[in-house]
């Protein structure tokens, strides 16, 4: 029997009222209300929903309307920091404890948690903290006092060796169900990227029962994202260059012209009109490429910043803050000298995978993979940073066979060092799938994403939101052959086809 949460209020009217009053949202997105109702009724819940579905709301809203503390386990400090900050801005009493929390702060939070009627509604912690004796005792004590209302495991795919971003300490979370069992504390596991193997691992390691857990799933693919692959020949052995950078510059110039046209038309009616910069992320495989590409773009007078694990924490934070500011502020309030300049047109981050999971900036209009993504899951997570405001956005992979071979070589040598068979196979399978995704010219790309994750919700809707459906497979095949052609073959093609115009440009 599920244990109904320590109740304060759970009528549908109250949930909608809280959604508006606390979270400032007009209505639930499809399925959110069902997930939230199941959680409040005290069920264990598994939610596998597309990036930007609004999974955080599914544990935050129940936390706000329930009496007691909801513990959220989150894998990344940056992600945790963003969520805590946004919840605090909404006026929710939220705390986080991790390896960087100062001692006095820890004491203050723990004192509240153990006071018998804690003010804290949400407590964010890392899986590493959950593995410590001290934290386990703390949680058991809160539970004994009847104040532990729910445990939410965010990015739950990290528990599985079959998933990407596997975190060994996630596996240790099995103690939650075995220890906090009298009465049982409901668990909610959420993720955007779970294949059936990963789902089975999540259930098994978290001790979720197949019969009683309420499972919810949406299609993994995102209908508002236009998926596209651009093909390039191998690099010139003399200078190591290929035509990726010129193509990128062309494409950005094209977007710039479109933005200018919009601005000019607005200026006709309103002399102080302004148009926001176009925000985008360009994922690159190496830190040095992130620095190099950002400097190429800034050299061409665009606003671009590198982001990778080699930069100081403070620098990364600053980069993220500036990016967010230019992505979300009223364009009339931004310190932009000339609204028609290239600088005014762009707000770009050139990042390695260090910038990814959980980043929630609503207005990102494009995500470009300047090289092959690590696998299908990484691609889905990273491209899922685009279009989180539900408006049209684009995901483009820049693909070369040379890069494919390099990635396969690297994956094979990593696999030789890897002891876990599951991890070895998962890595190779995921890479194989992203290569097939790129090489494919005849199956809708939304379908491919959906098939990879074995979506039960049915194959994804596309409505011409991918190059296969938009260009048609014959044209796309020709474009691919021309793009991948070697120097000699390319001689036959005097010029690359003009850039196709997309809605998001
Ligand atoms: N009902 C809603 N109405 C409008 N916006 C919503 C609603 N629910 C969530 N959102 C917004 O959607 C955005 C994405 O939410 P969230 O970060 O929880 O996504 P997610 O499902 O965890 O995605 P990811 O897996 O990519 O991290 C947030 O900006 C959130 O405020």
C-alpha cells in the first residue's frame, strides 16, 4: 500500500493554485499533473520524459504542498546550484549540502532538519554525500521524526552502467529502500534518457517494484527541435583544415542577416525596437577546440565564450552568468553599442560536454555538434538544451568520416581498459547508434531517437522537422555524397548547395 504523503493539500484545485502562485506557470504540461498526483498519493514513481519536459516540477510541487522534507539526489554541483537558486527565487525554502558546503552552514541546515518540524522543503544532495554514514544517520533520524516525505533521484540514468554518465555512488542508493522502510518512504526516479536496460537497472538498484511503481513516459525526441546533419570531407593533410569552419561562419552570417531583417522591420514602427541576440551552444570534442573556436568567433566580432573543465570554477560560473543574461534579459537593457552588429546578433558558448545535463536556458535557438557526439544519449541530452521555451530550435551535427574513425578508435581503446562488460558494450552500442543516425538518409531522425530509447509512447511526431523529412532522402543522399567527397571527388562539385533556410534561422 502506498503511504500518502504527510498531507497539507492535494486537491487538483490546490495543485493548480500552487502551480500558479508559487511556480508562476499557467497550466500543467501533459502528464505532469498525473505524475504529481501519483507522487502525492504516496506511490513510488518512475518518470522518463524528454529533455525540458519539466521533470523538476514533478518533485518540487509535491514537496511544496506536503509537510516535511523532500530529499533530491542530483549528480552535478552546477545543476544542483541552478535548481536551488531558481527554487529560492520562487520563495521555496530549499537547502543543499555537498562537499563544498561550509561547516557552519551544514550545522545550520542540519539543526533545522532535526528540529522536529523543519522549515526546509527541499534538500539537494550529491550521491556521494548519501553514501556517508553521517548523512545516512541524519536521514534515518528525520524519517523517525516522521518528517521525510519523499526521495527524488534526478538524472536517474546515472545509476546504470548501461547508461552514459554512470556514477558508481548512485548504485549505493539501494540502501534508501532497505533502510527507510518503516513506513516506506516513496521514491521518485526521473530521467530523460533511459533505454530499457537502463530502466531495469534503475528499478533494480532503487528497489522499485514493477507492479506497484507508477511509471510514466513520453517520447524522447523533441518535436520543436529540427534535427539536421551536415557532411564534410576529411581534413587537408597539409594544414589539418576542412570546410567546417567556413560553413559555420556562412551559416552564422545567414542567421545574422535574418535577424537584421527582423530588426529593420520592427524599427519601422518603433524607433527604439531591439531584437535579442541569438543564443546557441557549439559542442566540441576537446578543450583546446573550445578555446580555438571561441577565439575564431570573437575574432569575427561575435559574442562567444569557451566553457570546459580546464577553466577555473569562477571563470565557468561567470561565463554561464553572462550567457544567461544575454539569453534572457530584455534586449533593450543589454549593454550593446550597435544593435545591428554581429556582436549584437550572437550569444554563443563553445563547450565540451562539461556544459550539458540539466542546463535550463529557455531561449537557446541552436545546438551545433562540431564533431561527432559521444553517443546517442549524450546527443539527446546536449541537443535537448535547445528550444526549452517550446519554440522552434535546431540541432545540427557536423559529421566527417575521419571524426567517426577517430571516435571509434578512441572508444575501442577505452573499452580495452574498461573492466565492466556492460559499460564496454553500452559505450560501443551508443557510438554505433549515433554514427548510424548521422549516416542515415532515409529514416526520420525523430523516429531514430525514439527507436533508440524504445519509446512506448509511439514514434515521435516530426512534421518536416528533420532534414530527412524536409529535403527528402534522394536529395539528402546527394548532399551527403557531395559533403563527404574527398578533395579529388569534390573537384567535380564546384560549389556546395546554397544553405537551406530553416524556421529557426
Ligand atoms: N507547466 C509548465 N508550464 C510552463 N513551463 C514549465 C512547466 N513545467 C516546467 N516548465 C519549465 O520548463 C523548463 C524545463 O524544466 P526542467 O528543467 O524541469 O526540465 P527537465 O525535464 O528536468 O529537463 P532536462 O532533462 O533537460 O534537464 C523549466 O524552465 C521550467 O520552468
